[in-house]
């Protein structure tokens, strides 16, 4: 069978918004075909299918929604993760 999956990540050095990067990657059969990165601010395609989707998603509501994920998704969770790590170290 075929396998399709998505991975969303928040990479951070501190709980400050400027030190956080949100990435969302889409894979098909272990090959990443498209990625959104908050540092780039748009989707980037790596295959023919990914490039077509990146063009479409960058001109639609998908890119606007992802630009807000750094603050709405990462910032809240990073604060919890930093507090949890500091209290256990």
C-alpha cells in the first residue's frame, strides 16, 4: 500500500516568538513533496505534484492560516514545554 502523512513541528530556543519556527511537511511513500516553513512564510514544493500544490496553496487561505500557526499553535505549547523542562532539570 501507499502511505501519506503530515508532520507539524515547532522548533525553538526559547519561549520568545522570534526564537520559534513552525514547519509542516507532507509526505507520500517517505518522500517529502511539500513543506510550509514560518521562516520562509509560504509553501515550497519538492516534486511536480508538490510544486503544483504549493502554487495553489500560496494563493489561497491555506498559507494565511499556516502563517498564524507559529503564534496560535507553537507559542502556547512551547511555553508549556519550556516550563515543564525547567522544573524537571
